[in-house]
C-alpha cells in the first residue's frame, strides 16, 4: 500500500474512533485507564505509546550500556596472543588476510607488519578456569568472575559512523530507533520523575569521532522514547532552572495553558507527536526537582567514592558517569548509556590506550561491585562494547613500544555482565593472529537478540509498524545464544 495513502487512511480511522469515544463520554474512562496503567496524571504525563511489556519473565529490568567509541584494540586488552611476539614485524600472511576489506587508511600500504601487544597479560580467576586480561586492566580483572567475555564478535561496518549506528540501532543506515528507545517503548517507565532513557558522554584521550544525537534517537518511534542527554557542566539538562523572575508557580501555570492548547490540537489532529510533546513538557517540569538530587553526590559515603576513585569527584569523567549510572539504575531508569570517546588509535596506540584504560578500568569494575553489593546486579544488564576492533598489523611506523592499528570488523571482544548473563565465562575464539573468528561467531543481531531475551523479549516479536512494514531491533536476522545465558 502507498504509505501516504495508508497514513491518511489511518488518520481517518483515528478521527472516527476518537470522535466516537468523545461522543459516548469515554474520555473519563480513558483517563481512569491511564491511571491504572501507571500514568502519573491526567495531563498526558504517562507514555503516549503504551509499552508492549515483556513477552516472558525477564531476568533484567534495566540496561547500562558502556560504549567505547572509536574501536578499542582487543589485542591489547582482552585477546591474548603470546605467539605474536615471535612474529614481530613479519608480514601478515595472505592466508590470514584472505583479501579482506581494508579501510582507505591502510589499503595502500605495501606491507602489513604484525604488531604484538607490548603489554603483558595476566590470568584472572573466573568460573571456567581463568581468562587472560591485559595488565592495564587490573580492576576489571578483579571482577572477571562476574563477566561473560565474547571473543568472537563481528560486525558488517568498517568505519565509525555506520559502525556505531549498527551497534545502536541494528542497521548501518540512519533513521532507525536506538536500542535504548526500543527498551523505552518495550518496557515503559518505572519512574515518572526521570526519563526512561538517559545518555552521558565522557571526553577521552586521543582521536575523537563525532557523536551524533541520532545514536540515541527514537527514529520512527514516538519521540518521548528518545534518549535524554545529561550534560557534565552547568545544568545537567538545558533550561532546567526557571529563568530569573519566573516562579515555579508561574511555570506551572504556563505549562497548564500550553498543555490545554496542545490537548485541543491532539483532539483535532490525533497526531501522537502532540501527545508526546505534552508528556515531555510534564517530564521536564518534574525533572526540575528530581535531577538536581540525582546529580548531587553529597549523600554518597566515602567508601563508595573511594571505590570509584578520585575522578568520581570531577563531573563528566567516566568515573562520575558510572556512579551516576548506578544512581539512575536504583531510581528505576530503564536504559542508561555511557559513551567514552577516544579509542580510535591509528598511531601512538600504547600511550593513548593506557590513558583510556586508566580512565575506565577502575570505574567500570567499581560499577559492577557497587551494583552487586546493593543487590542490583542480578537485575541490571551491563554491556561493554566498541563499534569494532583493531588490526593485528600496524598502521604506519612500527617499533616494539609504538604502533597503531586500523579498524577491524572481522573479530573483536565485547563483554556483558549482570541480569541473566552467564557470569565468569569466555565465549568464542579468534585465530592465532586475532584476525579471524575460529569458533562461535556472534553478529550484532545475535548480540541484540540475546540481550533482549534476558530483558524478557522475543526479538522477533518486539516490533513497530512503520510505513507498512514491521520493524525490529534485529532487523530480519539474529539468534539467541544460549551459552551466554545464566
């Protein structure tokens, strides 16, 4: 069917039923139903698109997604390849590279010299006999027994923008809803005073890739499901404070007046975005009270602050954002996304990656420990991932202590922990060069399907109809990986 014709046909049906409901006095019944379904008031503060709800009993109630933007080197962090030291500066064999796609940054190189990691690896205890982790991740090693390491991740994208888009939305093309938006739509809100989906960004060290707001956008889902970005300086949310000379009662009266006009427009147009606008205005009003309390760490004890390290006292650092993520989680926020920039290390990798891990290692381990001791880890799913890995061969100048690595989508490591994920395991393997997957490949759609499963969703049934087609986070593929489930 022509999508424009379908839109007008749908609009006509909505007008008919909307007017019929008004005629028989169903408006009051709708308000009562909204209250029973968890709406906070009769002004539209509840979700305008009712959540689907889980398909079966979930193991996890929320997600904390730690995205390492730029593509962290799995070979210097998680994928131990000791034999590479004997192959230092040797050309990567054609039998390994197999003519695979390269970026324009290394496709013109005459040689592909093998660059072993300059870092030592240490065995960390876990439930399956131990896992080898880089010496620059000592704190992460201390929680290895809580983590499922996936060493056989692969993606279709070879550049940052489509790579991040793919991990966030399940498609390399812009315009689809983000993972967090799907969870807002699927799970609904558990706290009427805070957004369902919150986003925080940390500026890292080194080469920074652009972060587009569409990475946490709602796509074609109703706009109240988009992520709310919390800023690290000034007001956490823009315009959170009333302007000078405007009292809170004045703001309330203004919202009531604008809300009445919007409700009139909603009745006449039956446009769901008008309802979303009403809901967002009410949420912003409530956030004036809830957000300042959320971002005030003065009620945290010294032991907790020490757990995250000194950086936790500096707004915008990864440590501060991890503690803020825990505070959001315990207040019922469904999806919390932390972006850590600066992992795009085409040159000078050893120095830059040490700065990056110094910023994230202690904080991400502290987040796991903090959630565990508060009884929240078993119902909180944590995902740690970049958009791809890095090549085993060096880009540019190679020495034993200095090298760079290009983008590598064919094989890399991500990890998950918490609600519904099997703790203390390693899944999948790469070949001797960390270049190709040797066992148990995991696609982006497989990962999404598995994470949705622990959140109580059949990934093939969490759908939204748009322009005549049912869309889903996993597009038209994906499988749940049972070995990753607790």
